[in-house]
């Protein structure tokens, strides 16, 4: 069995077939799919989608690429929605949150400051309600880590990890897991493949980020949670391990860091 710890199943690219896609993924052995929100506009959507399928869980948060258009009232709505949803066992994390210092529109000083404010406030929310976080980390590893050291949360996942071995160790010391997906299936992705092969398997969770981050055999077509078992097999090959062993360990890792994954049957 497999856990897709990061999948935007509500995305328009699925063309209204999201539930069918999730059912096919389940037939292929994907027993859990975590759907992160990205802004207040899809808070209700990810929750409703999770209620329709036994395999799906959701997270609530404001993604950094939506911060430019966000207002303080969005944080108020997030806080209210999270607190009102804590009794829903399908809510497993705060996310997708974090920092993106890659996109030109996001690196101007004022926008960096706004991103950091929204990130910090969402970390405080996660800390206060006792939920882990799903982190977007793009050209921002050290700043993301600086906030995590200051605002202690109960773990989480550094999504699409592409840092150094030292940064990986810093996340692990803070109780985080590291997300790996389609990027490690490209032979040119040398650093990601080294990380996937050499980090402790106990540090790794799997993800698709579907419809994004398509694996090599699918690119440039949209990604799907149906691809997760084959992505897991690619990780097993990189590590010289049996596929069932990788499935078992990465699933256990996901349940360890997202402790509510097992609830809401």
C-alpha cells in the first residue's frame, strides 16, 4: 500500500474526474491521498472531496504563490475554518504553506516580507491546534528552517525536497519528513536522486503533487495519484531495495508524521 502525501486532486486539470482518478489510484494500491488547500477559495472543496472518498484526507492553508492577493482577513478565515474543522478526523495538517523565493513576483522585499508574515502566522496556527504542516519550500530552505526553529510545530513534511544533506538533517532534527516524487525519476536530477538514495528511508514520504511534478515516463502530461506506485518503485530501484519494503516503510513514515491519517475510516 502507498500514501500520496501531497496531491492537488481538486485541480482543474482533472477535468471533473477527480473522484474516478482517486478510485483508480486506490485499485492500484494507493490507500491515502492528502489534498492540500491553497487559498480560502478551495477550503470547502478539499474538505468536501475528502468526505466523498474513504482514501482522501485534506489540509488547510494559504500557499505562498497566493499571498500577493491575500489579505489579513484570509488568515482570520483560515483560523476560523481550522478551529471549526478540528472535530473532522479527515483534516490532517495545515498546508500548503511556506515560502517561494523563485518566482520574480515573489522576491521583491515587500512581497518577501508579506510571505514571511503569512508563513509565520500559519505556523503559529499549526502550533496552537497541534497539527503538522505541509511545507512549500522553493529557494527558501534556510528561511523556512529559521521559522521552524522559532515556532515549534508537531512535525510535518518538506514537500518536493531539493535541499542539501545538511538541510535535510535540520528538517529531520525538527521532527519533519521529506517529500519525494516524480522529480527523482529523471536521470538528470542528480542531487534529488542522491538524496533519495542516501537519506535514511525513515526520513522519506512519497507524493505526486499531481497534476504537477509528472514523472519521467509521463512528462509533460499531467501527473496523477495513480502514478504513485511506479514512483515508489523508482525509489526502491535507486536504493536497491524491494518494492514492498519501500511501500511499507514510506507508508509508516506518512502515518507517523500525519498522525490523523488513520482516523475517519
